[in-house]
C-alpha cells in the first residue's frame, strides 16, 4: 500500500498518472480560474493602476485608454477562442492548451515590469493584456474539450460543472483579489498570476497528454480573417457607442460607430456563408443541426449578456452609492465592493458542481431552465429593494442569483459537449466559449448604454438643483449638469469621488465656501443625488436582463433532455422525464 501511494504521488507530474482524469480536471480548473480572474481583476483595480502609471483616465483624451483596459482582454478572448478550439482539433488540444499557459505567463511577467508612465505606460499594459488574452483564449478554448476527452459521458457533468463554475466564479473572485491587492501595490495585480502560471505551465507539460480524437485538416484562413475582423469591428463599434458624440450623451449616432456595427455584422454574415462552403471550416455551421448544441449556445449567449450586466451594475451600485452612504471612503470602495459581492460567488460555487453532477443522471433541461428562471426572478427582486438597501436582503438576492447561474452553467455546457462528435470537441468548445465571451463583451456596451439612457433623462435636472443649492453659480451648474452622464458613471465605477473629479479640474470648488465645498465632495451628496436617476436606469437594465434570462430559459427548454453523441455518429436522447411527459415533449 505504501509503495502504491508513493508511486501515485510521484506520478503527479507524469503522463502515466493512474487517475489521469482528476489531474486533467485540476489543471484545467486552475487554468480557467487564472484566465477568468485576470479578465475581471483590473475592473476593480483601475484606480490603483492608473495612479501607478500617473494617468487620469477621466480626462477626455484618456477615455480610450480606460475603455481598452476594460475591453481589450475580453474582446481578444472572444475573437480567438473559436480559432484555438479548431486548432486544437487539428494539432492537438493539449498542445494548444499548454502553449496558452506559456504565453499567458510571459505576458503576466511583462505586465509587472511596466517601464513607462502616462499614455506610454497605458499602451504597454494594454498591449501585454492583449498578448495575455491570446494565451487565455488558448486555455479557455481547449480546457472543456480536454475534460470531455478525459471523462466518460456519465461523469462529465460533475467535471465540467467544477470547471465552468471556476470560470464564472473567477470573474467575481477577480474583483475581490484585485480590491485587496490594489490597496497594497498595483503591480501585485499582475504579479499574482506569475507563480500560478509557472506552476500550471510545468504541470500541464509534464502531466497532460492527448486522449481525444483529432480532426486533421487545413487551417481555414479566410474564415479566421473574416471572423476576427468582423467580430472585432462589431464589438469595437458597440464599445465606442457608450462614448459621447457631439451634443449627444452617447455615440450611437456617430457615423464611425454605425459603420463599425453595420460593417461587422455584414462581415459575420459573409463569414457564415463562406463557412458553409468550406471543406475544413473554422465555424462548423452544421453542428447547429444538433438541437442540444444549437439551443444550448443560444441560452449560453443570453445568460452571458445578462450576467455581464449584473456584474457592472452591482459594482456601480455599491461603489457609487451604497458604500459611500454607509461610511466608506471612495478610495476604499473597490475593495469593499468585492467583499460585499461574495454571496454571489458563493452561490456559484455551491450550485455549480452539484447541478453538474445531478445533470449526468437527470439531464440538463430541469437545471438549466430552473436556474435561468431563478436568475430572472432575482433581477426583478433587485428592482423592488430601495437603492439604499438592507444588506441582508441584498446578500440573499445575490446569493440566489449565483445559485441560479450555477444551476444553468454546468449542465448547459455539459449537454453541449456531450452532443457533438468526438473529433469536433475542440471546435465545439471554442464556439461555445466564443458565444460566452462575446456575450460578456456585448453586455458592457448594452448595459452601460441602457444605464446612461436612464441617467440622461433625470440626472441633469437633479444635478443642477443640487449644485445650485450648495452655492455653485447657475451658469457653472448648468455646464456641469449638461455634461454627459458617462463621466459620472465611470467615476463611480472606478471608485473616484464623482463630484470632485468633475468640479476640481475646472476650479469650481475654489469659488465655494469651505462648508459648501465639503458638502459637495462629501460621501453623501453624490450618492443621494444619483439614487433616483440611477434607479431609473436600473429599472431598464435589470428588466432587459430578466427578459434575456427568460429567453435563455426558453432556449434551454427547447434544447431537450439528456443527449450523448454515440460512436456511430448519431445523437442518442436519453429520456429523463416520465414516459408520458417524454412522449409529449418528443416533438419539441
């Protein structure tokens, strides 16, 4: 027994490990955690990062740096995930996955040692974040396929459940980790990935090996180019749509934005047409003939968009309003926002592996539909509580939201991966990851725009009244009130004092009495000022998010019960409902 234990321990970094599937699960889970934590860790740490490189991101000329620090990693991951999934099918999923660890770790080291400040420092960080995203896309695209290869079909739900919940929970853990490290040193935000990257790189190269079927073929160069250019153009246009244009509070009428969106959509339509006629397509459109794959991806896209909106809105809610009203300084709100969002993360961690394991026996439909309906209910419930809420109620609602998202994510991904042929798992994983990442990117443009639209209708009047009541000259107050609300929104999101960031640069605070100046820049004026306008925007945002969740639940229903692709090339449906109900639903 002692000899056997010693041999198993010694084989930890060996391709001959007797429990290889658990090695694959633990390594890919580390990879997914690392990637998703890094996708969100800068969201909460941007004030510390920009202070460290001596750049004010709220100055008009610096907004692009802010947007690309927010969007660069997510956008590149969305664009390249499908490409690297297909390359995994051609050259080996483990090979592409391992290379991703190497690239990710090199970029993490480079991010720590930024030799520049100001704009050049920001470009250095943005550039290496893009490189890091390339490695992240390699990991993200192939981890699920590696697990699907390693585990038998009746155990994949549990394994993919752990892996997917690590991915979703990582995006929220990044907020907490970033908030803690940002209070110490901004470079630690990037340094924290280095030891895990080195460990993961050595571990994956030493222990993982190819056990799945490859699908040899040529690289689809036209498809890759069309998809990359089309999606980048579309998502970039949507991102810049939240910037003011002329006298408009947003940029949706900007010809460049409209041209990017229309052009991006046109290129993606051409891309689909090209893929239908390509021998070795990047995007295997024919996989959408599989019901579980098609409807599962539709549901995943809906869930990703609604979940992304939740993350950003809760950060603004906590940092811009609730935490300052409860005595927290603006500088400390990024850390505490991450802490107060822990119930959401715990909900993911509790429900994901359990629902994934149960879906192995019962199928995905019940969990996926029920999970997204629970998410929709929590969105509505969050609208019914006051802006200055009781935290206990908020914690319960966010915990239930996390439970619902966890119930959906693992069974849905498992059903998708079980439904495709073994030699298409890399492409399927990449395509599914693309829908998820694209949904996250879309949510930024969609929900920030919806919130700005809600604020634009009510914030200027409230701002003008509040400023003049504290002694600010009418013409100056009118100038400030007419400023597009995106500035106040980003200030709240970044943990800056919004009023001080607006009035300070124009010298308006110097003309006020010390009492009025202190009142305007205190912790209660802006939160009280923005509470009603913010709630107006929140009604729009969370209503749309709830509707998207319901659409996702409907798509999950149409995805069917339990699907397992057989070696013969067919998809076998395993009934999970009582016979009468199964017969009733067989034609859905």
